[in-house]
C-alpha cells in the first residue's frame, strides 16, 4: 500500500477475568494508508473496538494484555512507546471519536474548558487563541451560538450536539488518523446522516479514518475498504465495492444478506445468520464460524483456514476458496 500510515501485525489482545482469560483479538493484521477510510465490521463481541482502541493504547491494562503483535504508526511501533510519548500522539496525531459522548465528556467541566484543554495540550497558543479556535470548530460542526455553548455543561446539550462536540475535539488538532467507534449509535437516522456528512467534510484529504460500525449502508457510502471480523479474528478484507458485490466468506455473505433492501416487499422476511456468536470462553476449533455456516464441511471443524487472495487487495479465510482464490 502506498504511503502507509498504520500497519498492524499479528496483534493478539486478551482480557484476564475471574472466570478465565478471554481472547478479544487474535492474530490480527491489516494496514491503513494516508487518506483512506477503512471500516471494521462484524457482530457485537467480534473484537472491533478492542482492535481499534489498541492503536492509541486506550484499552485498560489490566485487565487487558497484549499477548503479541506490533502496531506501527508512521513507522514507529506504538506498543514500545512510553506513556509520555503516547500522550503526544493521542489527540494530536491520532484523534478518537468515542461511541458514547455522554460518558466520554466530563460532566463536571464546561464544553469550552474541555475543548481548550485538548488544544493547549498539543499547541503553543494562549487561552484567548485556544478559545477562538474552539469556538470556530463548534461553528464548523454546525452547533448554533458556539460562544454560548462553550459555557454549557454536557448535560445541557442534546445527544446530537454532544456528538458534534466529540467530533470537534477529535479533529481540532487535525490528526493524521481518526478512529471513530460507532459514532452515531445513539442517534436517530436524520442525525446519523448529518454526523457522517460533518465527519467527511471535516476530515482532511490526507487524514485516514478507521470506522467501527454496524451500518453497512454507511460502509458502502463512505469507506474505501472494509475489514470483516468474527469471534476476534479477521475473516475477509478488500475494497468496499468488491466485497459488497463479490463477498467471499460465508459470514460476509450473511451480513450483507441481512441488510434490508428496497423492492423486497413487506411479506419478505429479512435473512439472518443462524445461531449465536460463540462464547469467548468456548471458541470453536477450526474455523470459528463453522457451526453457523450453511456451507461448512468436516475440514472446517478441524482446521483453521488461512487467507486466500481472491483478487487484487481482496482476501478471505475460507476453505471454499481453494488454493488459488477461486471457488471450487
């Protein structure tokens, strides 16, 4: 990939609990180039958020631990950086839009103070300059009367306004990588569209974005590539249009078939993937999707499939693909 920004190699993350060790991410490898928007998709519990939050090292340790792997950002392995160095990276080079602004924003501090803190931590500006910059960003994310909103506490803002504040705080220092963890989960459909329009407008052309979402429509609309995770593992990745038009892994097929589409008729029931995501304490042997897969055969329960290249930049881990990336 040209002009590589983020390169994750063989990342494995576990959580130590009273009931045992949970493997949240297993042997994950993928890359993100400058200017790319890449989606991480999959059911809840697939490991998407843990994978993404491991990049700026925001996964709490303990109970989490990095069992192996490397996370290269601009050529440096973030897992080898000390706390002081990571503080310089977070908020300046890597911005994070959290899933729930109601818990990410401090309820004890005014919006203006929190935004100015994000600015002053990374820039040599005085308070007046930081305040003006914060107000200008509130205006850019379409919050009315930004000067007044600077004096508001988070609880005085609607969910949509809180999310706009989070976007402004994540982008205000013009980071090179933006991590957006389901940024519109708690919002209605109209607000979701507005939020993604704002993110696209605010994101610089050279900035990359890693988007965690369940909304496949959003993935198709704004993402260049898509990574599909299941039970802590990557099962397919490729250009968005390619994956949508020619999904290679049965799990990806199931995800896409479950999307409501116009023209199916009201009497047509939505397709669904049978069964449940396996317990992290009892993960299946072989392919972790085999017990839910309509095309599974004996080998799937015994061996773990490796990745097969299907076409340029499109690969999947499934025995159905054969040795050369064509379906038998």
